[in-house]
C-alpha cells in the first residue's frame, strides 16, 4: 500500500501569521515590543522553515518550527501576565480590556493547536511516513472505527484542523470532548490551556463587563 500524500503545511503557516496579526489588536503596553514585532519575527522565521521543509531538511525544519512555537507561546504568556498584573490599577479601559482578552483567547487556541500538531506522534514529518495513525497522544474517533470505513482504508491521519478543533474544544468546554487524551504531556498541556482560557474568560472579560 502506497503512503498517503504528505500533510499540507499551509494551515499551520496561516495560523502562525494570524497570531502575529492579532497582536495589532492588543494595546501596546501588553505587547513585548512594538505591536508589529511578533508578526515580523514569525514571518521571518517562517521563510526558512518552509524552505527547509520543501528541501527535505527535516532536522532544520523541526528546530525552526519549535523555535516559532516557543516564541509565540512566550509572547502570549507575557501579554496575559501583564494584563492580569495591570487589573488592580485599571491601566486598560473596558474596551481595550475586552479587545485584549478576546485576542489573547483566540491566540491561546491557535498556540496550543500548533503545539498539539507539532508534538503528537512525533510531529507532522513523522506522521507523514506512516501508513496509518495508530499511536499518538490523542485517541481520535477515526482511530476506533472498523477497517471497513473508507477513511481507514485510505490511511486516515489527523491534520492541523483536527488539532485546531481539539484546541478550540479545550478552550471553550475546558475538556477534549470527543478526543480522549492518552499521553501525560498532552494532559499537562491541556490543563495549562484550560487554565489560561479560564483566566481570560472568567477573570478578564468579566472584569471588563463590570466596569463598562
């Protein structure tokens, strides 16, 4: 049986650019540097990342991909911590607070989607060389279907949208819903994501609404 087509990377690239773009919606005090800095940094790193992937340089692509994920994660954590520390002094107005909380909530989903996509079963490059996705940190419903299903016959594997859906559910329902979590590292990441989402929604947004 021939290997399925490699997973396209455009969804992950677009997601990273969206995270950088969302920083234009966040007040300057809450951004690590100018509001355009994160977008410029990740865009500059994406260029060699895409080139290394197309050239088949898996190790370089892996390192650059992790560097981008770490940078956007640190940026979001820094912005959220700065926003929370500024709550007692009311440094942001209600409109700015709501805008920042909304942007950071979306960033939280996108950041953790990239982490799940990058870490599960060795990452996208490792998943590409397997015929089937049978051993990962998450038990997707397709992995439990009988072999008679067409998707299983074609060698189903999770793509970026599957991990984005997982991250969205974790931030909204504070649970993985239809995708059981098997790995300890994934459970830790999900607890962190749910905690950030809870802090953003229940604390920041509620505070902003109360002072409108």
